[in-house]
């Protein structure tokens, strides 16, 4: 049996006819940039998250850049985030001269450790925005993070690029900070058919700034009137229309992911790997099902020999990437994140993955460890 890490063709097979119809409808309409479809998605997605405003942009990275600048960041300021996320979380703003400071993570959730955050904010007075990452679809500890950041006058931009529909204490992630970003990259829980992203917020001020920033600093109500410097980062009409069509399916797909994750957890019990944790206050949406193994290289090689594709998210923490050597961090600076990076293996996870495929992956891992049948 061959089991792919993703299978986007299979995920979309049943809705192919409707997606083709939407493509033809957009094509016939002739409006491809900032049209009615973009506005419709912005309103629908913001409502789904539980906030008032959405601003569609070109990708999730741009959503971080637009969001950070809309929150008031300027060159020379700093942000704080975690080192075990995709480099875009830091790079989206460091290219603007806004450098990252890092906070190590919790051993079990792999999210920002609030117990470390207060001391870092006391030390770095130039940190203006905190970007907690809801990694792999599990919420960070937002009450603690918000309380600490509020005490220091630091604003919070949630990186929810992997957490569409995840909950923190029965509230959608993305509704907890000053603003939040989501990615619509094709493999996300709610993905498009190319790049795309969105910023969501309850703040009128952040919303107005973001509208200008995504469109050359132009007043959204007055063409050719440019208030500030901005970018060209606009979610296109075709992506918006297709993502809007998919939005009502998101919760159903997330439940499928959760059921498959539960099956993985049951069938991988009792062998020497660490399994994902779901805290009682969270609703994990399993964008990624990542296990941890001290024998990662050998296990991945064995799985590949049996037709199973796995990947590593993320093999090198951001603070050890060459691009950020100037920040002065060294190996050992963030031991929990570094240990996780040495052990993480991402297993196949997507809505159309079958129970038989999960059973096969789990049994193959058990075979590697000589553990017998689940």
C-alpha cells in the first residue's frame, strides 16, 4: 500500500464539478481583483472566526507583514515568537527591519511557553508585538499570553495559519488577540488552489490600515489617493470564490481529521514514540499529526520502504537558520524547540485519508519497533 503525506486530488474529487462551475462563473464575470467574491469571503470568514473584519491578501506571509504593520510596528521594533515554526513567521517582518526575539516552547504542545514570556518581555523593551503560533492546529495558552502581553503593553498577532477552526476554551483561535492571520495555502485545513491568506480583527483601526497596506497604501474608498506606503498583496477573485465555497465544509473536514488522529493515537499506543497532546481546554484540528521519535531517520527510511511518505515540520529551528545568525543565538539557546526539531515526524493526515491507510501506517510503525499488532 502507498500512502501519501497529502492527496489534494482525492480531497477535491467530489467537488470538482462545482469548482469548475465557479471558475467559469468568475471567468465570465470578468472581475479578477478585489471583486465581490473577495468581499464575500472576507465577511464570511471573519464571521466564522467570530470577529468583525477580514482582509484578504496574497498569502499567509503577507498577512503577517500586513498585520504587524497595521498593529503599528516600524523599523527597529522587535517581535517575539517561537523558533519552531515556519521561517515566514519571523521573516515576514524582519524584511521590514523588525527583528524577531524567540521564546522557547512547551514540551508537550510545542507552543509558546508563557512561563518564559514575562522575563523576556522585561529584558527586551523594544518588543511591540507577540506572535504566538497555534502549531499544527493546537491552540497556544492564550489567556496567559494575553495577560502577560497586556501587562507589558505588547499587542498580540495570532499566527493561526495551521489552525482554521481550532478552539481555545470554546472560542475560535483568531478571535483572541488584537488580530490574527490565516494561510490559504493548498494543504491547509481550508486551502485554496494557489497562494492566499487573510488577516482578521475586531479593530476598526487595524482593519483600515490593513486595507491600505495591501493595496499600495491607497484609500479603499478613493482610487489613486495614497495615504501611506503599502504593497501589492491582494487575494485574487478566483481563489476567494473557491475558498468561500469550501468554507462550509471546514468543520466537517476538521472532524474527519480529529477522528483519524484519534485512530492514530489508539493504534500507536504503547510504543516508544511521543504522540500529539490535546489539552482539555483546546480543540485540536490536526493540520499535522506529528509524532516524535529518537530513531527518526531510521523510522522514516523504513516507512518510505513500505510506501509511506513522511516529512519533517520543521527540521531546523529558526534561530539556527543561517539567515538569522546575526541575532547571536546558538545551539542550546532554546533546548526544547531544538530537541523537538530533532525528533518530529509528520505522518499522513488529510480529510480523505482512510481508516485502512491509518491502520497501515500505524502497523508499519509498530513493526519497526517490533511491537506487534495494535
